[in-house]
């Protein structure tokens, strides 16, 4: 699932669609000269540029936890975040 798809699930049905943009690597490198965390994003860029598949079957078997669907997981996260920001 892409970041764009997660944002689409998270936004309210009547909300204006979220505009997502990709930050160029050269800009991350430049900002990284002053903000180290931004520079480190360049090293992790592959996680956003390339598609990769993960399988949680072994984790489920070892830990015994069933993974929630994306719709439920995103809704619970949004609800939690709203409660955190209202305090």
C-alpha cells in the first residue's frame, strides 16, 4: 500500500483531496547539511521510490497476533491522533 493510498483512507469523505509531492533527493541533501534527519532520508529513499512486499505470516505465527485491515488500522490511528491533539 502506498503513502498516497493511506492518505486517501485517512481523509474524511467530504475533505478536499490531499496533494502529495515528492521531495527531490538534491533538496534533501541540501537541507541535510543543516538538518541531519533530512539528510538521512536520502539513504532511506529507496523505501519510497521502489515497491517492496512484506509477508507477516511468520510474525503472526510466532506472536499470535492477527493483523488488522488497512481501513481499520488507519481509522484507529486517526482517532488516536485526534484525541492526542485535543488535550
